[in-house]
């Protein structure tokens, strides 16, 4: 009960700071963030939001994103939705003859200019396309994680020859979702691109229907699942365009019969006699390229991928890699990219530890690190990113360097023939251990991945400790003060003014306000 009260209290604290229920247009959440569509962005109190204990940071994107962390966000969101509904139901009706109540349309009109300005920065066609792709696959992550862990457990039991009566059932649980993932991708694709979701799922289902094995196309016999998630995505997008064309030209009286039929027929034929073959070739090329890249340049590729992943996370573009991960899992049983990318979190952890030791007098930041470090070890990096490294600026860069070295370590072993992969996507850090798989046995795979984490921790620590702080940055932050980490983030890396220390006292030192810490743009 106490946990429920805490989640409701968090939701109740957030709601007025985003402008109340009347300002909320949509509510959703991903693994770590509460995503709100707002009518008027100017009604949001950013500073007060960042100061809430449960809020790790905020992100300005096509939606307003409040970082709450995994687990917490899934519990706070329904409480937030309930509060919004209650507030709307209890809103007083306008008095007869009195001023008209402000409607959601009025609020939308008032905030349209501000909202357009905020979105303009991220409204490039490329970013918008990547966000659409990410929105298709993000809802599938919980099932991918659950089925991946069950698959790992089943593989362990099979190798140990334990519980032979149970392993077939576990295999069915682990494989059932992956066998039909194309249907879910088709459904979400149609929904995201503005079509009827069930029609997208119906067309994508053709790809996994066993009967396609009786069909010849391009001189070869098709196979069930050929083209995988990429074929399903393409088929559903085509179905959306066919459906929209039908809606424009088919008479209303016939729409309910003709439009679904033509949508499935036209896009289905195109899928069978074109998309499945093309998408199959592309999927095979992705697998071949990933194998070639890590076999021939694994250390260099791992260094680059591990070093660039944190910036991708900050831009929200990392989720665009999900289709590639999913394609590799379909083909090979695991994705070889995720263990390398997970090293970025290791660099972040190492950097945070170095910050902890470099700022012995700043109890505020040290307290933030102590609370966020367990989540960081489990692969949830946002608390450390938004609460520690990014506001300080330079430690974010050195954290990326730590991730690069960890990625290079794992990539090197891939180059030497010891493949390290993950049977699902989503977790990283220590949470990825149950999902590991490879070509040389579980023991070898675990050892290499653990070694990569260790290299990432050490490299992130050393580079941050020795190169993560300038003299001005140390003078600015290594003082006894009590600003919250969120306040530091909100002020771009400059703590709020505090009472000057007594001359000659223990807190005296160079705190020249003319030398503020430089935080990356967008913090």
C-alpha cells in the first residue's frame, strides 16, 4: 500500500507542474519515461519538475518526456492517467451567462506557436522517420525480454539435461512470440502510419503463414517467415497507402466491404510476389554484414559503436536499431550488436565513480551517484546521465570513451572467433547476463561480456578521473553545497548561488562565477 501511495503522490506532484489535466493531450510511457502530449508547452514548470525527488530529468522531443526510471514509470503512469481523468470529471461546468470555459481546442490554439517552435528542432524528415520506426518496435520490448529470458533458461536446462519434461513447454513459450512477431510489427506499423492496425497485421500475417511454402516467386520457392520483420514493416506500410487510396475513391456505401478487401488483396499480392523476396535479401545482407564487420574489424567497430551509443541515447535515435537487432535474432538466435552497445553503460558507471572521488566535498552529487549507481549497474543509465555526467559536461565525453574501450574489448573477441550475443533486446549491464548466448558455450560468452564491462568501468573511471575535470570545474563543484542534481542540470551545470564561505574556513576556495561549467547543448 505504501508503494501505491508513493506512486500516486509522484503522479499528483507532476500533474500541476505540466499545466493540469486540461493541458494533457496524450499519455504514454516507454521503459523509463512518461511521455506527455501537451496543448501548451509554456504551462510546464521545468525547474519544479526537475526538482521532484522521483524525476531524474526531462527531455524535450515531439512529446514532453519525464524520466522516472524503469519499474517506476510503469506504476506512476496509470496513477497519472487516473488523476487526469478525475480532474477532468470534477472540473466545474461553466455558469450560465458567464465566461465560456477554455476548451482543449482553445488551449491547443494558444500553444500552437510555442509547440511548433519546440518541435522544429527535431522535425527533420530523417529524425521523424526514425521515431516512427522506433514507435513500432518499442511496445514489443517487454515480450522480447520475457521470451528471451525463458529461451536462455530453456537452453541452460537442455545443456544440463535437467527437467526434460519441462523444456519443450519452455521452448514453446520462448518461440511462440518470435514466430508471430511479424504480425505484431504489421499491426503497430499500420497504427503508426495512420491506417487500420488490424489490416496491417492481416497483411503481415501472410509472411509467417506456412502455406507460402507452396508459392514460387522470382524463380524460388518462398519460405514461411521470409523477409521477417522488415517484410512485415514494408507490407503494412503498403497496406496503409492502399487503404488511404481506397478511402478517397470508394463510395461510402461500399467502403466497409471494398476497402478492407482491396487493402488485403493488393498489398498481399505485392507482399507475396515482391516484398518477401526483397526483404529476405535485405535481411540476409544485414546478417552477413554484421558477421563480416565483427569478423574483420571487430575491435575497431566495437570501439566506435560503444563510444557513440550514449550520444544516440541522448538523441533518442538508439531505438532505430531495434529492427536490426530483431532481424539478427530472427536469423541467428541472438544479436551480436547489443553486448557491444551495452558497454556504453559500463563507461557511464565508471565515469560516475570517478566523479564521486573527484568531488569529495560535494555531498549533493555524491548522494545522487550513490542512489543512481545500482540502476546504472543494471543497465539503466538515464539517472547517471541526467543527474551526473551530462550536467557536468566533460564527464559525459569521458564516459563515452569508457564505453568505446569496453565495446572494443568485446568486438576484439568477436574478431577472434568468440561470438557474444543477446537472445533479446532491452536490458544491458548486469541485467543482460541471463540473455547472453554465443558460439563457444555459455561460460566463455559470460566471461567475455564480464571482461568488457570491467574494461568499460576502468576506462570510464580513469579517463574521467584524470581528464574529466578542468581546474575551473573542480573549483566550481568541489565545494560543500546542497543543490540537487536536477537543479544542476536545470542551470546548465552551474549550481545556484549559496552563502559565501567564511574567509579562511574549510569551504573557502576559488568559486569564480565567471568560470561556469560548460554543459552540452540541450541540457
